[in-house]
C-alpha cells in the first residue's frame, strides 16, 4: 500500500487532499491506522501545503497589491517576502497549537489523549484552510478564503475517530478547541509578528458571547449552528465527489448583452483543473460612457459545494467608513459580499448561487444600488440549473 505521506509520490498526496476534503468521515479511519511521526507529518505534508497561502500572499503583494475602498497598497519585494515568510511560520505554528490544545482538552469531553493522533488531526484538518489560501492571490477572489472554515468541519469529524470524543460531545469540543486556538495564536502573534492562523488568517479575537465568536477578517460565527452546518457540509462533501465543472461556454451564454445602461464589450472564458478538482469561469466587460463594469461567473464545482459552510454558520462581517462600507453576510442560504466607495463611485457585489457558483459584478456606478441592480440582471435560476 502506498504511503500517502511520501514526498516521492506526489500523486498520493493529491489523493489524500481529495479524500480528506470530499469524504472526511471515510478518510479519518485510514489516517488513524497509518504509522507516522510528528516530524513526518510536517516534512511530508504540512510544509508543502502550508506554503500555498504563504506563496499566494507573497505573489499578491508584488503583483497586485491590496485594495480597499478605493485605496491600493503595493508592498515592495522585501516587505511582501517578509509577509509570506511570517504567514508560513505562523501557519505551521498554528498547527502545533491546535494539536497541543486538542491533546490537552479532549479528556474534558470524554476523549482520549494521543499526541500523534492530535497532530494528525491538526495537520490533515488544516488542508482546507491551506488550499483556500490560494484565492488570496487573485484580486476579487479573496472572498473565497472563507472556504478555509471547512477546516472546522474537518476537526469536528476527526475528533470522534482520532481522539475518541463521543459524537454527542464533538460539537462543544470543536468549539472549545477553535476558540482556545485563536486565543493562543493571538498571544503568539504578539511575540512573533502578524498572525496567520489556521482558520482564515485571523489576527485578533473578540471574546465569544451568546454562542458566537467574532473573528476579524471573517466576522461573527454562530457556533451554536455548528451541528446544522456539519450536516450540510457532509451532504455537500458527498455531492462534491461527482461535481464536474460546467462548460465555460455555457457560462458565457449567461452573460447578458447589457446591464441596464451598460453595454457588453469583450468576453472571456476559461476552465481549469488540478488534483481532480476543477472549475470554469466566464467574464464580460461592460461600459456606459466613461463608467466600466466587469462581470464574472465562476463555477467552483467540487470546491464550491463547500461554500455553504459560511452561510450555515451565519458568518457576518461589516465595516463602515465615512465614504463607504465592506460587508459579508448570509442571505437566503448563500454568502454575499458588498464593497462600496462613495467618493470613487466604485465597488463590487458578489454572491454565491446554489452553494457552487459565484457571481461578481465590480466597477463604476452612480450608486451601490445601481451596481447591485446590474447583478440582478443575470439569470440566477439558469445559472443554478447548470449544476443539475
């Protein structure tokens, strides 16, 4: 039997990534039975995958920079490299924090302490967060970093198998580990530098209350809905195994000839695939006088099936300024993100559709309502039907 931790067999690592994401309840028993060591877990898996968000952060800084509410910051090569290295170190440190906290706390929830299994859980459970980090590379796709929250579900499904936590106590144990890990990562970040922890690059923690915890960069998370979220994620993961990206030509056909006063110009379409997980996208440029809009329709296929976690956990984030706002919320079971700069008359509106597709409209408009109205021109029903 091929050892999936072997760096000499990258196809086995790809298979492990696919299995832990798409069928975690079947994969955790396989992982439990594998002989390994903490050093092997890091050398032959964590060091490779943790490099994904770190590299994305580095490239994003030197290629695109960071924009918010009309302002753009482009760090230099050295600064971008420093950010990437810091994120890499903190990602690996976060795995150790998760593992040690897990090994310590499971006894309070009827589980069994096992240091090796705790590190297996932390390392393989981090897979979703590490892969989601790639979306930070492309401006406009950073919203998809929320898919890293799927690592919470992986932790939840792995606790009963690797740490023998009774199923009925797994939810509370997951919540406790998550909150404690963020707190400890926050303390560590004060010493080491900007933190980039396991669940979505959090850098500080507001005290949890009434079943919620507030995580800057993600927003508020309703931990009381973890059980419902886990059921939805199990169904999504099962469905994702057979999800194939739709033909980008079909997506292009859904780009309307006009968006109100905006007339369509160039159109593009692409498809992609890696590790057995693919996607496709179609985009169009629209103009009205000197105002420009860009529309993107993206099929995230198997990965997109996991976007429902953010909605299931009722993730909400809101930032208001004198000239605009940035918001993320759950609306009718879908994730919505809105950005607007009233001074620049520029913004973006994104929404997931059928927990698989994403519609994004960004650019210039007289008002945010006009921008959002442009998005409503797209036939969401037809887009959702492409998944059938």
